[in-house]
């Protein structure tokens, strides 16, 4: 996984097997149990969000305890952030049950509005953007995220 300079990855809902190893750059990840909802700061439970920092050869768990956790990766280094992801023994499509032979899908890559478990930028907690832009500013960088991603789910025409 590579985050472009000044951009952040999207939110995913992951399980306790997911581990990220930083192989280049610096940054951080925020993570919280999905039982806190999609906007923990806005609903007054932001103190339960965990922030884990990346540095070369450092390793974090996107879901540091049992259950499903939302998490997002943030690159804050001028050279970007490169992560090596280990996703556990079964793969994302097999963790949420179903009968043998049933179709499987990776709901962690599908927007919550479409039946998945990924939070779109439109729906993310506003504190996420503020914290990320402050972290970039501390490194002398600015966000290159297009403003429209916070306002609508699809790119503007033209």
C-alpha cells in the first residue's frame, strides 16, 4: 500500500488479524471498535480512538483487540508512506460467515451506504481531517486531498 504525498487512505473496517508494517516513510493510523460508530469525536467518545505511529520497520495492528475496528492510514512524510499489509489466515471475504458455496465479498472495501463496512470521506468524523491537516502542517506539508471528496461521493463532472 502506498499513500500519495499529502493524501490519506480511506477508512476500512478490519479484524484483529490485520497487521501493517511500515517499510518506508512516516505516518500514523487511527483505529477504534466499530461499536463506537463512524464518528467517535462527533458523538463524544473520541478519547477511545487509538493513534498508532508508523516509522520504518515499525509494525501496528489495525484492530488491536477483538472484534471489528475502523481504521485509516495517514502518510505524513515528504517521501510518502509505504506499508506491507498482512491480512490474517482467511481473507476479508470469509470472516463474516455464510454457508459453503455462498458468494463472498470484501465488505471492508465497500461504502457503508452501499452495504459495506468502509466509511466514505463524506461520512468521516470531521476531527479526522483537522488532525491530519495539522500533522501535515507540522511537517511543512499541505493536504492534496480534493475538497470535493468531503462533499460528495462521486467526482464532479468535467
